[in-house]
């Protein structure tokens, strides 16, 4: 998968930054807190900060922390979207519905 990702990044002119995911689901995502505590991870799914009380799904906490680390390294693009102001290099694919609507309109 890494090869495919690097190939796609080269094709689109993107840069990939590797982010170490260690402790990201044990770190409070609140900017004022940021405490790393193993006990904050109540279960596989629940994160509750032992310092400030912030509660959220543990996977969401990990993803937010990885995203913030990535933003410190450079531009971060969500999995489904382009950064603001970007220019697509390929024309969008027509979907079956769009083709069907075009045929119906003709």
C-alpha cells in the first residue's frame, strides 16, 4: 500500500510525511492540556483525560493527534478532499447517474 500511496503522491505532486502514531490515542487533543496518560484510555473505544476530563472516542483522539502532528510537518489533506485552492489534474469522472441524467435530458 505504501508503494501505491507514494506513486499517487508523485502523480499529484503531493508530499508524504510519516507520522509516528505512538501514544496518539493516549494524548489529550485539547491544546490547553495535551497530557499523555495511559490511564486516559479507559477501554479500546473510550478516551477520558485524567487531567482535564475531555471525553471522546479513542480512535478519533488518535486521528486528531496524528492530524495535528502532520499539520506541524506541513499541509494536511483529509482522506476525502482536496486542500483549498488546489487544482485537480484530471477531469472528474462522470458517474452513472450523471450519464443517465444527460441521456434523459437529451
